[in-house]
């Protein structure tokens, strides 16, 4: 069984695939670079997570519904 990290963003649930500190990149990620990185890591989105100062490489879990 693998450990899965999840993130709730505006009512959508994402699985976190990779995390990279902002400092791993010389500048912010441009849209062209983001496309290349998404394809390389096989993810749907790259999100900026300011509280931890990380880029989160995530996949949307479409069939998940958040129940409160």
C-alpha cells in the first residue's frame, strides 16, 4: 500500500505526485516550461503552494467528492 498525499483546492481533490522548493528553479515557471514539466512528470497541473514555498506537481482525482 502506498502513501498518498492529497490537497483540496477550491473543492477539487488532487493527489500530490512531486514537490519542489521554489529555490530549485532560477525563476518562476513559465507556461512553456510548465507544459514540458507536466509532460515529463505525467501530471495534470503544477501549483504554487506559498505556505511551504513549493511547487506541487498534482493530478486531479475526478471521481472524488469532498463531503463536509
